[in-house]
């Protein structure tokens, strides 16, 4: 048996590409959440409630998106 029949190169490459894309995507979305929380704290201290609310909304949406991405990933891994 040769190595080529043990490892499917194309499927391995697709898996690596998908994992890199997912890793970068989750990292970016979670960093937006962190940015939103930091901006919310800063804008709240500077008494800018409307801008602070916008930053809080961005943080909440990013956190919900992060959780959603993780749930979809877990479902995709366990559905096979």
C-alpha cells in the first residue's frame, strides 16, 4: 500500500484551508467583541452615551456571532 492511498491530498488541503479560514474568522469576530467592550468602557467614562451604546451593540453582536460560529462548527464536526 502506498502513502498516496492512505492520505487524500486534496481532502487534506481542503481541511487545512477550512481550518485556517475558520480560525481567522473566529479570531476577527472575537476581536471585534473585545474592541466593542473597550470602546464602551472608554466612551462611558467620557459621558458619550449614544456612542457607548453603539459600541456595546457591536460587542454584543460580535459575541453572539462568535458563539454561533462555535456552535455551527461543533454541529459540523459531530454530524459525520
